[in-house]
């Protein structure tokens, strides 16, 4: 699977006035069952082959026998296909290592992702063009601009699933984010609900019961159990702010498909996992912007007093 390495943010933690701290969570489990398990390391292996002396001897002897018994032309074809098989095998295992997501972790799912990869966007750090005919007409994050996310962007890999490979974030912050989504649905059950993600097929999602626009049954956002990152739809104005300040990046398939129908809309964004309480508050603001985009209504996700 291809990895995306983002430009390093030059702003330091002092620019965002961010201090590392723990997130507070309640001890009771969520209503949908026990807390999800802690995140695991998501490994992506490069293509590499190590040959010792005996292996080199066996390969050389086998190549001589291959040329002798099947002919030079067929031997050339078989030798030429060998690195292709190795690359595909490694790429398939990297796809499996990303864990469960919207695409089944099967070889058929891998073939689908390999096809969609041909249509993936080349620059995940450029926002889409705003459509003036859509409601709401503008975003809300620019009214009180986000601080810069401190440090470099995380390494991101995959298409469906798309995952962070490092900086997996704070587990207490992740649990606090889940609780905030669930509290919102309990506070306003006529407008919101929480359920398993329609897009991701795994992880908790926040839904709008009467959305103005959405790309999957009113889903506003969902959070990943594996790496604690999120996916959501945002207004292009807010996408520009999120990308510019280093809080996320575009989904690889967030584009208008002319020949192939994309499974997500052009405004679909990954938001990186919050690593501390201050970053969690920024994530709340971004989720509120997603709610604004889906409902054209200002909703506060969390009532914590320390808001940026």
C-alpha cells in the first residue's frame, strides 16, 4: 500500500499554545458494550529479500535447470514475473495489516482497492473547490482560526481503510471523543444518533437524522478504533483551514469520478488522532464544523470550558 508523507509543519508547540496533558474520561463503559481494545501497531513492510549463501546456490542451480529443460524464452518470462509476484504479495499483506475497514480484508477486496488506487488523488493537501450553490455557503472554522498542529504530520497509508501508521493518539482522548458523540446523541435524539459507521463498517459514527447533504445515510463523522483518527465531510472552506494548519488530509478517493464512481464524496477528510486534551478540543471544533456542513446548524459537541 502506498504511504503518504506530509510536509513537516514548522510551527512549534508554542505557536498553538499546546501543552501535553491527559484527557479525562468516565469509568463507565459505553452503552454499546465494553470499551474498544487499545490500538495496535499498524505495520507496512517495504519490499525486501534477504538471501544467504545456500539460497543463492539453490536459485542459481534452479535457474540453470529451468533454462535447460523449458527453454530460454519461457525462463525469461518466469524470471520476469517473479518480482511482480513478490511486489503483489507484499502489497497484499500491507493491505491486510491495515486491519478491518470499509473494504473486506480479502484478496477480492485487495483487487478492488488496487483498481481504485489508479484513480486516487495525487495531492491530499489541496482542498476541493467550493460549490456556491450548496448550503451552507461557507464554513465556520475561519471565523476563529485553528492553531497549527505542533510537530510533523503522521505517516498515513491505505485507501479503504486509510490509517495513521504513527502518532496513534491518546487512548483517553479517543474514549472522551466517543463519549462526547454519544452524549450529543442522547442530548438531542431527534437530531442525532450514534451507530456503527455506514462507510467504515467498523467504529462509532455520529449520524444526522435529517441531513441536508451526506455521502452515506446521514453520517457526519466516524472514529477509528485502530488508530483513533477520524473521517468526516467538511465544507471546502473548512477543509482548507484543516489542511493548512496540519490537522488532517484528504481521503485518497475524495474526488469527482468521471469514469469511475468514487465511494466517498469530494469533501471527505481524514482528521488526525488527538494526542492530548488541547488537541481533543481542536478535534471537537472540527467535528462541529462537520455538523455545520451536514445540517447548517451550529452545535456544540462538548461543553468543556477550555475551548479555542
